[in-house]
C-alpha cells in the first residue's frame, strides 16, 4: 500500500492578547520545531505576534490549534489567519526580530 503525501500548507497569523513578555515566541518556535514546521515568529509594534508557518496539513492544523491556546502565561484573545500558497523558502523555524 502506498502512502499519500500530506498536502503542504502555509499561513500567516496575527495572535492577539497577552502574547508579548510571556515567552510566546520561544514556546512557539519549540512547538513548530517539534511538529517539523518551517517559518518564523516575531513581535509586532502593535503588541501582537506574527507567525508564518509552512508544513504538512495535519501538523499545520495542530500548530494553529496550539496558537489559539498559547503557552502557559499567555492569554490568547484572537488569532487572525491568512492562508497563503506554500513557497518552501524556509529551512527551519526561527524567532525573527
């Protein structure tokens, strides 16, 4: 039996709430790496956090579900997601500045 390759997906999300100053970027990088995703996470001037992630659809969906919860000290109030065409431009997941 042949295994079907998972569809590759990419999104850009802006996470709102208490998401800066609580380790959000580090936890996000660790979760993305655990799931084998590529992309980046960075703070925005408006106190939101931007996340761009690309990878297999099941892992992307799991990551997005995690972003809606966030790490222990964060309080996520909203996640605005924009689905994009995958580009394969990232080789890992990093904290961007």
